[in-house]
């Protein structure tokens, strides 16, 4: 028979505490989905364009300031564009290129715009071939490689180099395979690896661009086709590919690594939940994280009406070649953004954190004109996750206090108590001095939500919840109780 053998002390989680859970920060001024985001030199984050909740492509841009935890409007693009491609330059400016109106049916723009963080304004500085969803890569020589993409209604092999010092564009070698919505990364030696995407089919092929010769060469193919997946390069030049789709109806399971010496792909342990249109982020010390995404629904549904989005996130352990569940987002999301921010201006925020913004949050709806309804499945909310090394270690190694069989605390008249009941359940008693929204959930030690007990508005007064544990597998867990006035967590162990 399973039983709880340990219940430990409460851990206090202030609004921006050093805890390994996602926490809401300031909301954007408008919905942005299929936008892009870049981190500026002054430790702020810039979100650019995208669609709003009614399918209007946006010129609106916003700045997140960790000093205040709030968003503010900055200068607008000269040309509204969804699917913008951003490049952060060495001088701190940001280029926006490609994108445009409705993907596949609208018009792409060839205008290249330059954002000056000092003045907060965008200036059109050049022109490239109008494209949707190529890849853009800042090369070691300072030029920007624009590779592939959708020109009109067809994938292309054509590539260009944009020089920010002269704002001029020149053609460069064609890709070996026409592709769009693929992924590219620059290797440590300056070459660019392009993988997957769509062309004549969902592509497995990969190829390398050599800036010294301006030519592409075919490399080994991936184990399966991947479009709208994630790609990252590690310090040893190994490349990880994960997620995406391998057909219009199926997700690409598993993940794989590219060996730059043998020029071949080898499978790793599979990603736990196949996803596409996720947002992935590289972190220091060869860590990588995938956030949210679509876990069900066909690509043939152009409006995303039956997409099933997820709040789950996963870490990739480079040494073990293994995926692990990470803390879940508070909000299911896909077609969103994530960036890594290192900041030293606000002591209430972690010095290192992830910032996730906007996106589609669930089944969308259409209005009478056939456009997405703003009341449907999109969000302007944003969340942060502490990724400092102490926070990671604290979360995974919270100490066990064997002597505690009952835990209680109070905060400005609000009271909380948890204790082990004789029937094997956990009793949670709490008192609220005013009406409040209460969330109670059980998390595994890897941050995965094992059970959602409640998430609803509760009236003032005393309340009790009985939480069954008989359906939990053997292992360590946290119960998290959160409201506007209290955020408490304690750890317990279930054993047979």
C-alpha cells in the first residue's frame, strides 16, 4: 500500500522569489502571436510585430523592462508584418526583415528595417527579395544570410547576403533543396547548418553553407522530416534537432544530434511530448529548453481551430542526451516567444531568467467575417522563470525534514495549514480575509504538474480541501498553494 512517509516545511515564494516555477510578470499592451523577440544591450527585451487577436498584422513593438517588470510601447515598424525575422547586430541595433501579411495568401515585404534602441525608432534601410519564413543568420563577417523561404506560393533555394554596413544586398549560392519554415544555426567555425522544413515534402535533408566559398553542400539526412521544430548548437559544435512535424497530420517524435565530424545524425532519447510551433531557448552551460507548443491538431487546419496547445516545458541534458520535464507554464501557449535575459538592475528579479510572451493559448474561434476573434485563444500575458544555478539546485534538492507531520503559517490574517490524515490523504486548511483566487496543485520534483486540485475564485472565510495521493506513483512531490496573499509549497514523499 502506498503511503506518505514525509511531509516537510513550507517554502515561501515571493512574487519574484528564487523558486523554480513560472510566475506572471507584466502583460503586454496588446496580443502578439507569430511575432519575434530580441534582447537589447540594456537588458530589456523587444517584441516586434506579429498578429493581434483578430488576424491584423502589427506594426506595434513593445519593450519589457526588468527594472519595473512592465511593458511599454516603443516605435512602430514602418511596415506591419507577421512572421518578422529579427537579427541583433553587434552595435546593438536590431534588423527586421521578411514577413508581411497573412502567410501563404498575403504579401511578403522586402523592406529591411533597422531599430535604434537609443531613439526607439525604426528606419527602412534596404531591400531584399520579399519572402515568408526563410532563415536569417548573422555571420561572423557581419553580413546576414537569408536562406530559402516562401516566394509567392513556392519554396525557393535562393539565398542572399545583406550587409548592414552598406545596407546592400547581393546574391549568394543557392541551397541544394528548396525549403521554408525550416531551421538554421551557425556552427562555431562560422558555417551554417540548415535542416528540415517544407519543400517538395516534409524534409529530412540538411546542408551546410560555407561563407568562405558561399556554397551549400548536402549533409546527412535527419532520421525523420521536421518542420517548425527547434534547433540549437552546443559548445562542442554538436547540433540538437527536436520536435516539429513530419507530415501534415503527424508530429515528429524523438530528437537527434548532428555530429559535425562525421556529418551524420544520431537519435537521442525522445522528447517526452512531440510538439511543433514550440519556442526553444539555449541557456549557458550547454542547456536547452523547449516551452509550450502544439501537441495535437493537423497542419491542414489553417486557422488553428482544433490545435491543442500545451503548458509543458522540457529540459535537454546534453551530457546524458536525455529530456526531462521542466516547470510548466501557467498558460498553455504556442506560436509564442521566449528569450534568456541576464539582468542586474532589479534585485527583486533573478539575475538570469527566461521570459515567455504572448502566443495562441487554446482553440481559436472565428467571427462572422472569418477572422479570429480577439475573445478567442490568444494572450498578451507574459511569464518568467528563474534559471540561475542556485534556483535550479534549490528546486531539485529541497531538503527533507523528517520530523514534520503538520505544517502551518499565517500572513496578515490569512492562514494556511496542511497535515497528513489517517486515510492517507493530505488535508489543506486555509482561511482568507477576503475573496481571492486560489490554486492548489501537486508537482513532481521535475516541475511537471501531476494533479490540479483547484484553480478558482474562493470566498473569504475558512476552507478545507482533502487531497488524495493513492493515484500518485512512488516518488517525491510538492503541493503548491497560491493566492494573491499567500504562496506556499511543501514537499512529501509517496512510497509503497
